[in-house]
């Protein structure tokens, strides 16, 4: 592809300052600096396994504000980098295990923002962010990327006890699976000569 699909990352409010660059057609390069080691790690996995180049620096007051606004800024950049969406695959599927956890993700670059995920409990002792922080990130990313995202989780034990024994394993599997799904959905299908919708348009 002659021109790489990419977009600047920028969001400044009274609470946060976020700057960077997102390259959809990248090599998995990354330079990520946020106040949270676990988020740096997860965004690094997203870039590496999705073959996205991601440069991102974020600072702010509260974890809730920083994490959610990173989701907003990254979702905006992802959407803008897709351009006119001509010839993209549109649908993507990703599956990744991390020890006892298996996460399956399906993505539709639909122009409709929808996050669907299963309800499970977490042991949050081994992360510097809470489950709710990551949920806020995903909500913001999905809403601003204008994608449909379904998350399915497989964990051992009785179905009545939906408890993830290690939250780090869950989120690592999730971000790897998300990277794979997004990468596939963004790939160019040369058989498709226009927008991948019978409506003839995807409203991003």
C-alpha cells in the first residue's frame, strides 16, 4: 500500500493530556507512556499483535479520567485511520489463551458502537488498575471507533461460578485477541471493489 493509513492521537482537557500517533498499516512498533504499567503492557500487546505502530503519551489527574480518555483518543485515531473503508474485510475474529483463560473476540467495523461482554468476577490484586478502568477503556474505544465488539470468555470450573482466577491473564488474552480481530477486520480484500456493506456506506 502506497500510503499508510494513520492518524494523530490528541486529546487535551482540564483533566488529561494525551498525544501520539497511530499507524494502522504498521509493524507493531510502540512507544507507550502512561502512569499505569498494566495499561502500558496491554496497549503494547495490542500494537504488537495487531501490527499497529503506536506512539502514545498520557498524563492527568485520576486513573478513571486518564484510562477512559485514552480509549476515546485511540478510538478516534483508529476510526480516522480507516479513511473511506474501501475494500476492508470489515469483520475480524481473534482468539487467544493465557494459561487457564481463553478469550474469543469478534469485531465488526459497522459504524455502530456496541460492546457486548460476559459478566465474570475478578481477583484484582495483581494489577495497578481495576476491572472497571479497563471496562471504561473498552467502552470509550468502541464508542469512538464506531465498531461492534463481542467478547466471550472460557474459564475452568462450574459455569455457576464465573470467577477469573488471575485478572492479568484475562486482560492479556483479551488485548491479544482484540489485536488479532482488529488486524483481520482492517485488512484489504482486493476482491472487494467498494465499501463492504450492501448499503454502500459505513458511517464512521
